[in-house]
């Protein structure tokens, strides 16, 4: 695995990784779900994030999340903001899909 310090991700790329990693713990994401995450996080290259998720084991993925938690979520307020940001990214008007509901639950566990 690429050394974690070599990953120069933005906060939104970290959020996208958490969403893709968490969602793919159960089933592979569809192209539409990946597009949804890309649009919501406003990152340019969701393929880069998906490739990283695909290239790491579950343990390594958790290490990536922990690395960026230490970088971006150094205070309790920042952690709470990240949870709210992730939940906000997933909420859409109307009825929520099983993907959205599951992703919110997984996020609570990951960060």
C-alpha cells in the first residue's frame, strides 16, 4: 500500500473515501452511486478514490480513515462536523434509499 503520508487528499476526498469504503463493505457500488458521491463531495476524480478503496484490505482502509481522522478531525467539534457533513451529503429530498440509510449508519461507526 502507498505510504499514507504520500496521500495528499483534501477533506472532501477523505469524505468520499469514507463513503465509498463504508458502502462497499457490503456490496459493490453502482456507477450511479459513485456519481452521487462524486457530485455530493464535489471532487474531480471519484475513480482515484474508488481505485484506492479497491486496492486496500479492510484493515488498510481503516488505517487510511484513521490517518485522515488524525489530520482533519483533531477536535471533538471537527469530528461532529464531519459526521454532519457526511450525513448532509447523503440526505436527499423525499424517501431515502437503503444505500443512504446504510451509509449513514456505517459512517457513524467509522468516524
